[in-house]
C-alpha cells in the first residue's frame, strides 16, 4: 500500500503571532497619521452661546441638552486618537474596555460636570479667604461637612462626589476624593498618598496639596491638617504624626505611593477638548475638569529634585467605584480568560 505524506506545510504559530503583532502596530501607527483621510469628519461648529447654554443645561439637570452643547464645544465625539498608552495599560489592569476613555458623552460625563459645579457651589457657600490659609480653610470646610464612616459590608461606595456631599458622610477614600476635588476646583495641585503595609495592602490614604506658595497634608480619617508640610516631612519625622496615627500606619509611612486623584471622566479626550472649548468661548465660569492626568503628573513631578526617588501612579479608586456599580455596562468589561479560550 502506497502511503502519501501530507505535503501541506505545518503552521508556524509563533511566527503568525509575531506577524499579527507587527501588523497591528503598523496599523495603529497608520491610523494615528492618516485617521483624517481614512475617516473624514465634518466637526460640529461651536456657536456663540453654546458655553452658556451648556452651563444652564448642566445646572438644570438636562443631560441630553448638555451633551449636545458639549459635543459642539469639543468639536465632536468621533474617533480622534487612540488613548494614551498609560491609559490603555490602566484599562488592561482594571479589566475594562477603552470605551471608558473614548465613548461619546453619556450619563457618566454628565455626572462629572455636575460634580464640578456642586463642589464649587459648596465652597462658595463657605467663608474661605483666598490667602495663605486658604488650603486649611478648604480642608476644614470639607472635614466639618463629612463624617468619616466605614462603608457597610456589601454596600456600594458613592458613585459621585455630589452624593457624598449630600448625605454628609463617607469612608476615608470617599472623603479623600472629595477633598482632592475641592482643592482641584480651587486651583491647587493635589495628590492622594497611599500608605502600604508589609504585605502590600493599602492601610491609609491622605492628601498632599501644593499651590499658591502654600503646602499642606490633610488626613480625612483622623481629621488632621498639617499646614506648611509635605508628606515627606511626616514620613521622616515621627513626632509630626505621634498621637494621630496608630502604630501600624506610622511605621509604614515610608512605604507610600503618590496617586493622581483624577476622576475617570478626565481621562477622556472629549472632556479635555470640552474644557478647551469652554476656555475659547470666553465664558466667565469654567469648572475644573478634563485636565489630562498624565500632564498633571508630569507637572507635579517638577516639585521633586532629580535625585529624589518618587513612586507616582494614577489613583485607581475612582475606577474601582465605576466598575463596581450595578449598571456598569457589561460590554465595557473585559473577560480575558474567556477571550483566550481555545475554540
């Protein structure tokens, strides 16, 4: 019996994977350079009163109107550019799709805009002097308003800063989030400093604030303000935290990471462009949002010397809150294990 060997060449799987990666990289590069030619767009033209109309719609709770005006102000929500590589890595780590960064304006964005206005309104109702003691005044306003309580087991953490302010309490992370937004809306640079124990678990978080020739460290849990100080001072001088922090936190102070406390909507290019559109419109009221998180980190790092070793990253907490919500879109979740199953 003559047996003929199959002359079909065997597939070189590693080579095919490498080719696919190369093609993908080339494709991404091409899209970056030629997206305008491949997908020609006619961006909506901003009208003279769009900024004022957008502000009115946000204040009146009119999401659809606000979204329409925002779309014109930012030049459209069509494909513009691939998210920053840092943000893609963050999405991979948190297991959500890039739609969080590049979906058209939706309810999440509307909540971000309302939060910005709510925090500004809250601060305007307090007697806070714009002087050397402004940081302390902002901190006291927030700490006096919010009682620190642990989140009950099984309960969702507050989705918005507005919710935290309205109910008058929050856990350490929720109040730190509110403090960070209050300082950001007031024109300060702020970092959430996370402290880790020997096992790598986060055991505490505080705010470090800089700006207008002032600095401070603010602790939401223990209601403590260190005006004129930086976190490095606390980590190096035990006397500054004696009587405030329990031993487990005090002895772990040197194991810390600076985290940029940007809201997840600020990573979206459309919100960044919306902020630019509001600036161009000349409107007198421009609530703070849409500051590019990477650029905010780069600016903050300028405060440190070239030889200082500083661990800096993006604060995960706002993303943790987002993906834990019951109505977080299923399509926005990434199931890598399922995607990698052999069919």
